[in-house]
C-alpha cells in the first residue's frame, strides 16, 4: 500500500515575543514605511505563521482621535480577509488579557513610544 505524505500548512496564531520582532519589523518596512519605525508600528500583539514563515501581525496603536486601534500588517501574497479578521480579533483579546481594560491611553502611547525608540536604537 502506497502512503502519501500530506503537508500540514495551516495558519497558527501566537502572542508576539521579543525574539520574533525582526520578522514583524521587516513586514512593516516592506509596506512602504521608512527604515525608522514610527508610532504606526504600534505595540505588536499577535502574529500569524504558516510553518516558520510569519504571514502578518496585529498591533495596538493610538488613532488620530486619541483612541486605541488594532492594526493589521501582512506579507504580500498572504493578505487575506480571514487572516486579517482573525489577527484583529485575537489582537483585541491579547490586549485585554495582557493589559486589562486600558483606561489611560496616554500611558499606553508612552509605552508604545518607548518600544519604538528602543527598537530604532537597536537597529
């Protein structure tokens, strides 16, 4: 009897860790952003991966109106509505799980700025 190997290529979602930030920065920069990160990068929350490749990520940032917003950034060719929606939903859940209900948007904005400054100094 002949057996056939099947590749399992489903998308996996996981919280973002420091060790994975390089891939996320590369995705962000490929979307036309400058080499210097800015507040639009936000605070990454959840990433989507297939095998070892990062497909995209969600992050929280501050809108022009001063409220928290979950943003999606994806690799070209893997930008699907399903991945986008799942990352946005999981991003909201991770934000709530990690920080609770954010009452002080200014404090979150300050933390995002500290992360961006640190990442720019490391690169």
